């Protein structure tokens, strides 16, 4: 596994070589933390999905017990960026957003017309997820318990599957 961290400019350049509507952006906010096992399952599932992925790096470690100065290693094909969330969501190659469904992230994704893979962590995120998935029909929930196979399947379903097509049509595209 090779860790790849890119500046916002380098990340934008990386995304620009991708076809339009082909990249999944992953950002779990700035507060949530996950175990190393969960992070590894996320990363390997993303790599196995076959989709281009850009993972937002929070200002501090996403992984419980990890040093904030260095992110855990990522599989090839999963890049990490400190880029601005709105800039990434607005980019033409971005087609999906794996989000914690914080209110700002939810509104930004809706504004950009992106499909969401929802994984709420706490507080209002659970209610926001319910609206995203059941009321507004602009996303699907990953669930709290998952492994790399479930992650890969969910990403493919959102980005190229029937569920994603249904959400995309409901979203007016």
C-alpha cells in the first residue's frame, strides 16, 4: 500500500485527467474518527470498486489512535487531498460523494447535483441521512457495519448501478 497525499492543486490536476462524472469524493467531516480496521476496509473497498476515488483528509487524523501528522497508507488508486470540499464537489469529474451527512456537506452535494453514499456518525447526521435517502431520494445509506466487499458493491451501485440511476433520475438529470 502506498500513501499518496496531494496538495489541492495537484489533486485538481489528478481529477482533470478523469472523464466527466467519474470520480467519487470521500469526506467524513472534521470530527468523526474510525478504527484502523474500519479505515482499512473503507480504503480497500474503495480500491476494489474500480472507480476513481479522491479522499478528503481532515485537519486531524481520521483514525483513532493514529498520529495526526501522517495518514494511514492507502491502496493504489485511492488518492488523498487537503483540497476544499466545495471545490471538489463542484468539479465536473466528481459524480458521487461518500459523506457523513453533516448539514453543510449535504447542502453542498445537493447544490452540485451529486449522488450521496451516506454514512452518518452521530447527532443530526442520522436525520439528514434519512432525508437524503428517503425524502429527497438523492442518495443511499451504506450502513454502520460494512466490509470491503460491501463498500465496493455500494460504490459501484451508486456510481453505475440501477440504484444510482434511479437516484440520478430523481435528482433531475
